[in-house]
């Protein structure tokens, strides 16, 4: 078995797919009338977005981790795209920043 990708539940799958395409430098390659969308991610598996009637309450149980050559610049870019800063953390010489996409899905950026 291999990983085929990651799928997000979304209130507005088209909007969220477009946001993530900008965030990861990918492109929306599939939009099935806003019910299911897919983003091709360069050098990686696709990200998928499926429309749901209700947002899942609470913190997401799975999140994406990204590594950047210059985390501060990447975080600034993502916030300019309307990501929300959730928190900054350091543990034993390792630091990361938690952000949230426009629908509140959290993800991390580290160096």
C-alpha cells in the first residue's frame, strides 16, 4: 500500500484548493463542480478537497508539516495569503510555527 495523497474536508472546496495551490506552488487540476478538487503539488502527491455540509469541530487530528530554507520568509508569504498564525514553538534546538489555512486547518512550517 502507498500513500495517494491527503484529503481535506472543506466548506468551500474550490476556494480552499485555490488557496493551497498558491501556498504550495501547485495548481488546481480538478474541480468537480466544487464537490471535489485536487491540487497537483510539484514533486509530491496531490492534495484533495471534498465539500462537506458541516465543519468538523475541534482541532484537526492530522496536519501537514513543511520545511523551508527560510521559514520566516515562507511564514510571511503564507500570512500574506491569509493564513492565520496559531503559535510558535521551540523544543531542544528545533523550532516550528503553526499556521491555519482559511478554513482553520492547521499546518506547521520549520527550517
